[in-house]
C-alpha cells in the first residue's frame, strides 16, 4: 500500500498530467501563510503555517483550485474538508481530495459535492467558472490572465494580495466605476495597486493611470513601487501639467493648485485618465478636494484604505460602496504576515485625577490642546526614556504628540535624557513645519540600515502610509478619539522586519487611547475586562471625543494656551498586557489561568502529565499542542520569574499545585539517587552521561531530544554521534540510554 508521498508521485501526478495540468500549472506544498508569531518573553516563535498539498493554477496569475492528497488507506474524500477550508481562505472556486484512485470535488460556484473518475481539465474549470459572467470590456487578452510582474529573485504576491488584485480586475471588467479595497496597514496596498495597473495596462485594457495621495512621501513611495513601468511614469507637480506619460503620480494639493477655473486638474480633459488610484482614500477625497475626483468621473476610481467602515469614515463607503476585498489586521496577524504587539499603559496622576484650575477641572483631552503642562511632558519623557533603557535604547520609536510645539518640547526632553549616548540626531521632530530637514530625517528614520534617528516625534505626519518597518515602539502622548486614526497609528508598528529581527512591537499609551482595542470592531479582538494594575488600580479615564487635527492637510491653528508650571506630576499607574493565540490581550494572571485551563483539558491529572512528559515522543506532542494555544514553557518561566525551573515542574505547579524544582536541583538529585545507574557504564560512557546531565541543567529536557546535541562540545571531541554511540554499543543502545536518563530525571 502506497504512503501519501508515493500516492502523489505515482498516482495523483500522472492523473493531473493526463488532463492537461502541466508543471507550470501545479504548485506542490503551497505554503500560503507564514504561521502566527507567538511571543516568548522578548523573543518569538511561529505556529505552523498553512500548506496546501497542491495549488492548481489556470494561469500563472490565476489560482483556481486546491487539492489534498491522502494515502491509499484513506477514502478519496478524506482530505476534502481541509481542501475546502484552504480554498475558502484563498477564495478559490474548486476543492479536491484524492487517494490516487477516487476523486472528490466541491464546487463553490454551485455548492455541490460530487465523486469523479478523473480530474477536470484547466479549460473545463475555467469554462465553469466564467459561465454566465458578462464583461463590458470584451477583448482578446483577458487581464485576469496577464502574468504578474515578477522580478528575478523578487517577491511574488501573497495569497490575499492575489485575491485583491483579481477582485479589482474583475470589477474593472464589469465596468464598475467605484472600487474599494480594505487592507490592513503593512499588507501591501501599494504593491497590489501596482500589480492591478500592470495587469490592466499591459494587455491594453486601460492606458493612463493617476496615483493620487495627499502627501509627497506617499506619492514618492508609490512612484518607486511602480518602477517596472520605467519611463512611462511621470510626476504631476504644482504648475505643471505633463501629458506625454501613461502612469502619473501626484498629491491633492498640487492637483488643486491655481485659481478656480484654472486649477491644475482642470487643465486635463475629463476623460484623460482611465484609472485613478486613491491612496488612503478614507482621509482626503471627500472635502474640497473631492472636486478632483468629480472632474475625472468617467475614470475608474480605485480607493485603498486600511480602515473598515466606521462612523468617522462613512463618506468613503458611501462614495465607493462595499469593498470588493477586505484583509484585516486580525487576519494579517493570524497569518503571520504582521507583527504581534504588547501593550504598555501608563497614567500620570493628573491624567488619573484631572487638574483643578479655578472653577474648571482639566483632563487628558485638554492637556497640550487647551493647557500646556511642561511638568507632565517632562514626567512622561523621563518615564519613556527609562523604559527604553530597559527594553532597548536604540530601538526605533515613534512618539505621537498633540501639536508641533508639544512635539518640540518632547524632542528636547528625550534628547537631553539620552545625551550620554553622544548622538546628535538620537531624537528628532518630523512634522510639516520642518520642511526639507524633516523630510531628510524621515528618509533616514525609515531606512532600516540607518541606526539614527532613533526616536521620531510627530503630530500626524507619520500617521498613515509611511513605511518604517523597523519601528519597535509606537507611543501615544496625544489623545485619540477616532478608531480610524488609532488603527492607522498602531499600524505604523505592524510591519515585520527580518533584517532587524523585529517580529513584534510595543504600544506605549500615556493617554488612555488603547481603550479603543476594547471595541469588538477592532478586528474582533475584545480585551478582557479584568486587568492587573502593576502600580495602582486606577481606571483609565474615557476620553471625550474631539476632532483629530490633520497635519499637512490644514495649516495648524495656534490659539493662545494656558501654560502652567511648577505642579507635581508622577506616574500613577501602569498596566502591561500581552496576547494569547486568539489575539485576546491577557494580563500575567490571566495568562496563568488560561494555561491552567488549557493544560487540564490535555492532562486531566498529575499522572497523565508525568506520563506524557517522561516519554520523548509524547512530550513532543504535548508541547506542540500547548504551543498551538500560545502556551510556551519559556514564556511561563519568564512570567513566573523562575528562569531556571524545569518545564515539567512549571506545568505541574500551575495545574496541580506541585512544588517548583529548578533544573539544577533535579540534576543533583539524579546524580545522588541514581549512582548505581551511572556505575553500570564504562568510564567513557559515563563521561557522555555526565555531559548530557549538564546539557539538561543548562537548557532543559528538550536539549536531550535533539540529535544535533552530539554535534557540539564536548561531544564533537568524542567523534560526534557516531563516536558517542560507539561508547554504548551502537545508535539503538544510545537512544535507549538517553530515554532512560530522561525518565530518571523525573524519578529524582
């Protein structure tokens, strides 16, 4: 009877080839997620990524079906449920399962499951998929089948990017005038826009494209992303109206410049552009500048936003309609494409209690907007500087302030508090008022290969779109009332940066705005109501809603503000939260309770835990099951402040109240209580056993599970695993002795 690998190679592959599925249409073992990142202290692990046995493509750029293979001992449909799950995730229309003999199909177009005696051909599936689908842009070259632009050695679209690209192209083929995609910050909206343009321009479906943003930095980022269009690209800047290119990039301010009736956008014919891509469309297209979009109303208009529909961006959805595709922050984190985050809440005494002044009490929303409090700014800056000393002084940090003056004051304090580093540009202010200097600092801050600037203070300039993947800390010193703005700012830290080993980021909140995490509409991550207050049990005050200022979009108003100095400002409360496997934010105590509950479901009593733990194979299964629930022994050791504890003892303590023993204690007990066991071996073999006990003492029992342990000192001097095995009479004997040694560790 053939195993699964042989079933694929000898039975399934030939049947696919027979029906016209050539190698260019077959992707085997298609990993379509990266695996959720799970925090372990300040380190991380990944959960298992999702992998389809086969991804079948009708063309290079159009996936159409999943196929799960099973060995001959299974029924043909044994893998269909999994194939359907993967197909639904990737929004494919067909799912298959096969044991090499029978074939089971599920058709998401008709919602019918049936048994087949052969695989449908690629053309048959394409005909079934497109039957009855009218397009108003009939042409010989279907842009859906136009290959993506793929640079040699460069990136290719992720599964969700493929969905977004093809959904937009399908909408274009239906001649849908207003198209919206909603994709979380850091998931590649601009890259999707580029591939959409590529697939539409190359076959001649459209000719001219305008990419419209509201900031030069976003315009320039897009211009660079569209580099494969080469000289077909052009910039539209204030006072210039070029018409000789095909792919244009501009900002609203430039397009709207000039007098009424002679504005720059009015120098272009209404039908000049075939497609307008509106970046961060929730922010800018529905006030005065909406006249630009209305002027080009005959063009297809693609809006891109990171924010799902809310009360404060309802205009976006009224204008474009429902998105053709949505990829949320929650899904990006769950798939492992976005960084997970920790939350550190801090509250000063004046934020907790308010500040009485005359007959009025000022609260957090008033600070720096109505009343200047230099002492509060100093206290917050001092606390932040201390936090960075503990977590990493050279970790890139964004600090969001109330206004430009507040940002300047925060910059001064953070620079002075870190003067000992001798870095002139350690902390800089990046706001529109800084002009070219600010833009230069921004470019340096974004560059992951440039260590400085380390801290960037800002107001709104860095709120959206700015790509700075190495940012580790996102700091709120300004109140935020808008869920949209809050999510945009949090998104500044969500990008992964493997080059700087950044897989998670920290949200530091001094104004209570992380209460917005509690909104169930924040991608479905409700926060637990109970929190462990580290310093003082103060509730963070719910802020009064106030309109968010828009730096660069409107000139800053500078009303006269009260300035009050000489008050005592202290840190009144701190809260530290982490995430579990579902994204729920947990305090230390909640994580401990969660671990106990999950462990009891796996091991109902102490004997079951001991039985599972002392067998290497069963222990591996147990640890993987716990890891899938984000329960990591290393994390428990850190949270319980017992870094030297044995993993078994930590679990036994949490679930069954047992005493916690250190690995050192168990190693000593092993040597003392099992002397006869050691004495039964030759001196050469005892040398190996002593070294293995030391490996356990330093790294834990799982160190003895790894065959590669015999490749390092001192075993490398013994001839590696071959030389070590020779001391025991062979590999099989060595394996048995190591297993017995592990068992005796827990008898001790």
